[in-house]
């Protein structure tokens, strides 16, 4: 499944949940330097969906806070729960 995520780097702790302009909000403690925040966000999404990191692929947005990712094994029900719906 393809989902849009909104990354907030430099957070106090890593968390996945909530919604920002229709995108899944992903807070990561890593700073936005050398792709560290992106990698941390992909790992956090994998953990939230209960899949391996290799099951989450960045589609677009490598240098943007808004990214599109492909989650192999994600479900609409779990996405709805994470978005708070």
C-alpha cells in the first residue's frame, strides 16, 4: 500500500501517529542531516506496521518532509488506527 507521511525531525522521541494535511505524521529524534531523518522515519513506519524495514520503500520525497512510501504488508485498518480515524 502507498501512503503519504509527514516527517518531523528533531523530536524528543520517535513516534508514529496522527495526521497532518491528510498524511501520517512521523516524529523522529534524528536530525535532517545526510538522510538520517528519512531513514529513521522509514524504520519507524516499518515498526508501526509490524513489518521489516526492507518492506518499506521510499517512492518520492527523499529531501522533503512530505514523503510517499510503499509498505508491503500494511493494512488499511492499521493505517486508519494510526491516523486516529
